C-alpha cells in the first residue's frame, strides 16, 4: 500500500480495502503520522476514538492489561479486520474458541497466570462438538457465557460466571431448564441465598460439559448427597449396574427428576408416597402399593427408622464373625494337635 506521495508503507492494499477499516485514511487511526517518512514505530493506535462502547467495556475487565494491544490480540491485524459476521473474522462464532484458545489453550501461559487450561476441555465438550463438528452457530462459545469485552473474574459478583449468576447465564440459552431448576429445591435454595446450593456447573461442570446423561449419573449427585449414594449402592439397582449390566438401571434422576427436583413432602414430587406407584411403574409394569414399600435408601445402621434391617445386620455380623472365629480357632487347635501328635510320635520312635 502507498501513501499520498506514492511511498510503500508495508500494508496489503487489497486486504486493507476489503477490511472494515478500508474506507478510512491512515491518519484516522495513526494520528501521530503527519508526513512521510513516518516513524519506524508509530504510536499505539487508540481504538477508543471510534469504538467507545467496546473500550468502555474493556475497562476493569480481566483483559484490560492482558496485552499492550488488547483489541488486536483478539480481533487480529487492524489492517485486515473484517466484520464479525464474516466467517473469516477471528470473532465469528465458529472461530471464537480458537481465538480465545491462543491464550487459554497455552499450558505455559495458564501456569504463568494461574489459569485453567480450558480450551481442550471446551473442544471435547458437547458445546464444542456442536460448534466445531456440527457447525451450529447457536451453540455456546466463550463469549456466550463470559461476554465479549467486559469480562470479569468469576469471583466478581457482577460477573456472568459468578456462582449465583450461573443459572441466569446458562438460562439465556436453556430457558426451559432454568424455569424448571428455579421451581425445584436446588433453585429455591440458591435464590434464598444458600451458597452451597448446586448450580449448573456443579453437575455439568463449566467447560468439559458432557452429554446430559453423564450429569445425571449417581456419582454426580453423590458428590453432595454422600449418605444417599452410600445407601443406593447397597440396592439391587446399583449392584446390577456395577456388574456391567446393559439394562437401563434406575438412577437418581429417574426417580427424583432432573432439574425440577422437589422434596418428597411435595405432592408434585415423583417420590411423594402418593406418586410412587406411577414413578416405579415407569420401569416396573404392574407395580402396586405393596411393591412401592421397597426402600431405595434403607440404612441398616439406622435403628430408629429401620429396626428390623438393623437387627438383621447385627445378626449377620455376629453370625459371620462367629463362624469365622470358630473356623480360625478350629484350624489353630487342629494345627496344635497335629504338632503335638508328631512330637509324640518322634518321642515314641526314639525310645525304642
């Protein structure tokens, strides 16, 4: 590209004129250049001269001081920038993960700035697969959750990824699920200020989001409900599953629901006593009132609630302990008798 005097200035004229800045004169951005020859190292361009809203958003964000040229770090060379709606743009939805991944997929940079190396996790996630493999522009990319310019730390209460804001952030795409979540016991607890109440990322994770069935697995629920997980693992459902059965075994979500999880005391809950026949009947045809007396979380250590089971457990422990003690004692005495008999036999032979 040449200036007004016909001198080459090291910019591809064709690419520049095809860019969104192609209609501008050089001095519109490089305000320190007034004549040729211009400085070898022109002053940094102030993008805020035109892009005031974006520059304002960048202030106070985590990227404000991340680079001496934060704008071009994401958007690319200012002389060839195309519209964000162009597939060639670095911030086109299909390209955003790779653009962010230049920093957030760099293991060395992640260590230096104490960041998680999230790019590989996203690429292998259900969102990343939908974007890169299926080409779905509506699939969530980095800016869908974190924003574009005013990106804040997840520890900032104003951040879209702050813990209590996560349901709303995810709900911008998953509106129906957000509605059910907020109607459930988890959503209500979160809305009431319970900081330990689970939000979307507790079950689905933040970046390595797998298929929904993975989030509905018993270990995920058990990470919070440890006692219930322990008692579930003692049941037929869990035992058959652990043996590698290919039968679709009942998991937590099959009985309790997925997002609109309600307490058993709620008449709408699938585990409310009045609804158990219907709930169990989804898998067990012919389930009746007697069938649903089955206890899916029976705790043999709880005498007050399960006295018969508690007594059976104590009896079995005593029986097994007694049998093993008897056989160990029997074996030891049998060994001692054998040793004594051998000693007596040698003595008898020696006295002849």
